[in-house]
C-alpha cells in the first residue's frame, strides 16, 4: 500500500481521491482547510482527513509524515510552499498547475531532490496529457515542422452569451486568459498575447473557435526549441466567446483587476458537470521523404454513475495526475529530480489503469 497525501478536497481533489482509493493500492490522506468538504469525503470514501493550511510550513510537515508522495489539487499560488515541504520531507511531488512561474519555482527546488524523489508539476489535462500526446506525435517524424495543440473544456449545451460555464478553477482560467503565451514561431521562441491568433475549426460537425492562452504547452517549447518551425497551444471555445472576453478584459480593463473579474465570473456563470473535453493535436513534418501530417483527436464526455455525475474535466484532470504518479511508483518514469510530461511514454500512459479513462467508453477518438 502506497501512502499519499492529497491536498485539496474540491472538485478535482474529490475525483483524485476516488480513483486512488478505488484502485486498492493507495492509502490516501486528504488535507484541506474546508472541514465540511473533508467530512463529506471521509464519510463517502473512508479516507483519513486532516485540516491543513498549505501556507503553514509546520502543518504541511506534519501532514507529510509517513507519506511517500504529495499531490496538490490546490490553487497554483500555494504549490511552491507544498513543493518546499515535500523536498524537506523527502517525498515525491505532483501538481496540476498551469502557471509558468510556479513551475519554475518547483523546478528550482527539484535540483535538490534526493534519490528516488521526483518533482512533477503540470500533471493535468493541459498542461499534462496534451504534452504527452504532442511528444508522441512529434517523435514519429524524421524532421518536425509544426506541432499544434488545441484543448477545450466546454459545457455540452451552452445557454449564455459567453457560451461557457465554469468547470474548473476560476484562478486558473483567469491566468490562462491574462498571462503571456509561450510559442515557437518561425523557429524562434517568443511570447504572444493571450486571446490572439483566432482561428475556426470544425470537429464532428460542430464549429468552434480557438485562440492563444497561457500555460498549456508546459515545457514543450524548451524541449523542441531548435527542432520545430511552429509550436503553439490554443484553447477551444464556442464561436463568439473570445470577443466577449476581450470586451471584459480590455475595454472594461478587468485584466488589471483580476480579483473583481473572478468575483464577476463566479457570481454570474453557473458551474456545470455536464461538459465535454476536446483534445485535438496535429503534427506535420517529413517522414521517409514525404511531407506527412499526423493527428490525435479525442472528445471525453461527462459520465453518470447512479445519482452522481462525473464531469469530463474532473475525469481527464484526475486521470492525468493519478496515471503519472502510478507510472512513477511502477518504475516507468525518471527516478529523481524534475520530470516533464513529455518524458511519459504515450502507450504506457494509455495502458495505465488511470490513463485508460482517455480511451474509455465515454471517449470518441481517432488518429
């Protein structure tokens, strides 16, 4: 039995806890400041719970005693302190952050990792799974020209003018929409503005738009710098969403008032569990003397289990972090230090008991 500390008892944390406990191989201790959320999980799953303030080093150290790994499903701003505590405790660290600066802080700590201790941020959907897919496609060419990643978590049936419902972290959403986006353009690594580069695409007969957002590439630009002409990541939304967000962010200047923007979005947009996750990656390059394009496209839908609904973003995010941690303890990842998503073998991920959620009965895929 592997002992794991899970920090965060929210939407994604609940799904992670369920996947790990149902596997039968993980003993999960869940930490949060929300005592009601902890009580619900304790009753539902029978897991050990502990009240932990992730900003308190002493509380983190206490919660990590006897653990072999810590998984953070917290907001990105708390992750550096969790990673620092993990380093001191000598346990491996996994998180779901999309924040570039947070990842840099975790990476710096990883330089001091002990043998057998890894630090692996960005383990969700994007960054996360999408980087594993992209790397798999890229390695199938003699020379790579372009790598395009498109990902969206959307309400299955939008009803408001934004054509969007909250499905995950509002802080993370605002980060993606407001921070610079790392890309490779014409062979040069550079930053572009979020919400730029608007394009339209059609998947299964449904029209979507896509535009640049921050963080989705993880470390791919660093990995493929000097090897690719074009590499970029864009978020998929229903047509019309981008223009309305530009009105909020630029004309109303809410980009400068992120706290107010968060309050508006959380008060105005309902949450939904009836969602769909779209993953569409294309790679172009030369193979056997010919110019070839390869692609991987997936739609993951929410699932109903009795009176409970698991959202697609819950499934994909939780499956991502659970799978890579499982691969780590199975000896299928580098054994110490900082680990990138592109160091995960795609076939091994899909064959994993948690990774199989990306090929389950609620997934439409091709490629």
